[in-house]
C-alpha cells in the first residue's frame, strides 16, 4: 500500500504572483502592459493638450486588456486587468472628448 504512505499535497499558499502555482508569462506581460497603459491614459486625460497621448494609450490599453481577459487564467490576473481596463477606458473617453485620436490632423 504505497499510496497510503504518500502525503496529501496541501493547497499552494496564497501568492500575489499566481494562484494556481504555475507561471503565466504572457498573461503577466499583458497585465503589466495594461496597467501601465491605463495609468498613462488616466493621468494624461486630465490635461487637455495631451489628448493624443491619452486617447491612443487608452485605446491600446483597452485592446491589450481585452485580449488579456480573453486568455487570463487566474483571478489575480483578471482583477488587475479590470483595473487597467477601467483606467484605459477613462483616459480614452476623455481623450476623445478633448480632441480625439487624430486631433484635427484629418479633416
């Protein structure tokens, strides 16, 4: 009865990096990119003359975060992606209100 002597594996300890004990480099990279783009879009949205930066970083952050949500594995990744998506969307919408993606370059 060798199987009876085996110890039961305990659940992994709570980790800030991965809740399933595996590494997810692509998901972590998308999560970091979305958070950075969201932070830039959010901060620059408060300045009227930076509407090009806020709208483009917001748009790229939304697209990056949406793909990250699509392939995310853990709750930690999804939570951080939603924070980044919200900040990106806020920056994108205010950037669009202040002048848009092209800011008068087209038309």
